[in-house]
């Protein structure tokens, strides 16, 4: 499976030693989408929610205080930048590191809420992210052992697929699912308890979506089913 | 059991880690029957185990040879054209490292070997971006942990 079939012609590369970032129209679009959303988040402020009180005709305004707001904005920006980096990286191990960074930062976004129920959900998410590092890095290591290289531009030139490569990519997919794939679930469960929502939560959903799409591209590059 | 019931049972943050670890465990067990066919041309090769130790090399198992800035040591990379100066600082030893490596045969596994002793070029040069990312992951983990510890963990019982 050629990269040009999946993403279009390679427009350029950024060589950082062995780690080569490459740009195709497909990757460039996702990179630009992640960066544009990050820019929107950097300039936005939290929404304050108005709740109707029971029994009276008054309204109650629920706001997020400034310290919480600042930390969540910072973590959301880091998450957006990591997502943008994961979209263009041409190295499997580099991709796993970007995914781990997204996972850690997602835990922070979910955990930086002063509600005990949300903290409990964040604890469970932290557990799953820690378990997820085993299949994530194990899968990348198995692909390295089976192919001898972790550069996607080299893996794509290998004409055959061994069963160890397929098994490594299954583990890799499980790892990505554990690190960022389940994040929207926990964010949504937490959001039910957390009425003063904010735009920062959306970066979890966006990063999870983009990372899953990119993971599928990488799995197609490794396994060459067509 | 109906499918809707199963989804509702799963939609509980406490059950998801268990469900996930059961799946990971099953896949790992299935991995025992996958034939382990490794590629023989590895990108980052290692010398045969115990080879350098049997040669009484004080830098074992990390001896890559080379003289600093004059003769490159043995460091392989995927794209040699993007790492032109590779191997030139691998052989660098700080004065303390030289002293220690002259007195003991176990310098390579001692704490003197890093930093300032045997500089790992794979880590800091040809794959240096990975090191940047790893430190960022660690920094973010500390940011989150310290913020949580400062803001709620102490006060949890008061809530």
C-alpha cells in the first residue's frame, strides 16, 4: 500500500535525524485542522452556564474560576499541538510518544475539575491510560522487531506482511484505543456531572478522532491489505 | 441478555478499565501462538551478548569505538544523509571517566558512563526529537499531578 494512494503525493519532508516528518495533502489537512482548532481554543474563554433554580423564578450562574480555567486552557493547547504533531510524523515510535502525550494531557483536562465524581472518572481513565502503554509500546516494538525499522517511509517499501507485523499492529491499535480512544467516553461521563462546560473539553474529542484516523492510515501502511 | 443491557452495564467508568484489561490479556495470550519471525537486518544492532565482556573491554557492553571529533564510532542510522556528523562524539570521555576506565573493567555498567562518559548518539542526535517528546510527557505528568495535589487531594475529606 503506497503512501501516495492513501494520502496523495508527498509534498515535502522535514528531516530530524532518523525521524522524518512527511506531508501529504491528507496529513496536511488534519495537521491544519488541529492547529486551527488549537488557535481557536487559545483565544476563547470559558462559557458560564445559567441554571434555572427549582422552586423560584431566579437563575443561577455557574462559572469556572480563573486558576482552573488557566490550567485547562494550557493543557488543551498542549493537547492540540501534540495532535498536530501526530498527524505529520513519519516515525512509528514518534507517533506512540505523541499519543502518550495526548493521553497524559487528557487525564489532566478531565482531572482539573473540582468535583469528586469527575476526579473518580479521571482516576479510572488514568488507570486505562497506564494499562494502554503496554500494548502501545509493545506493539511498536514488535513492528520494529518484525520489520527492522520504525520509519513509515521504509516500512511502506517492504513488499510482504508477516504474522508478527499483523500482531504488532493489533497491539498498537489496542494501545491507541486505551490512550486516547476511550477519552471521549470519560469526558462525556464527566461532563454529565460538570455543568460549567468549556470549549476545552472538545479538544479531547477532536484529538481522539484525528488520532484514530491517522492510526488506521498507519495500520494500512504496515499491513498492506490491498 | 439484551444488547442494550450490556451497553448500559459497560457505560460505567469503573468497569471500562477491567473490560479493557481483559481484552489486552486475551490478545497477549493469543500472541503466544503467533510465530516470532524477526527481521535479521535490524536498524539499531547490538553486539553479541558477553562478547565485549569476554574481551576484557572496560567499556563493555557499550563500546562503539571512535575518537572524538576525528574518527566516527560505530553508530548506525536509518537516514545517514540527515545525520552527517554521526559518531564523532561517541568516544568522548570526561577526565573522571578516563580515570575510572583505567582502573576498573566495569566502567561501562557503572554510573560514570553517563552523562559525560559514553554519549548515546541515538538518543541525543539521530533520534533526538524522541527525547524532547519524552521529557515533555514527563513535564505534563508533573504539571497535572502537582496541580491535582495542590488543589484537591488534601481537601477531599472537607468536601
